[in-house]
């Protein structure tokens, strides 16, 4: 397993705010343009990817593979 992330200080938060605003805009646009079902799928994939990357979570990797493999064909 990987090390736990250190807390983010206020200066780092302020620096990242423009990126976070863009992410929120992208999230809202996806939900508005493609619907809740597409948004939920993207969120599920995002959360699984985070679990796999941060925690080397094998079940998350397996679920990601199952979700994404059909898209590669």
C-alpha cells in the first residue's frame, strides 16, 4: 500500500482552485449533456481508479478492467 497523503495547506488549495473550478464545470457539463447515468459511470470509474492507484486495490482493478475492457474493442 502507498503512503497516506499529507494534508494540503491553504496556499496549495488556492493554487489549485482554478483547476477545481474547471473540474466542477466539466462534471456539471457531463451531467447536463449526457445525463445522470453517464455521469454516474464516469464517477464510478474515477473512484475505482483512485482506489487502485492509491491503495493498490486489486478488486478495484478488476472492476475497472471489467468496465473498460468492452470499450477497447
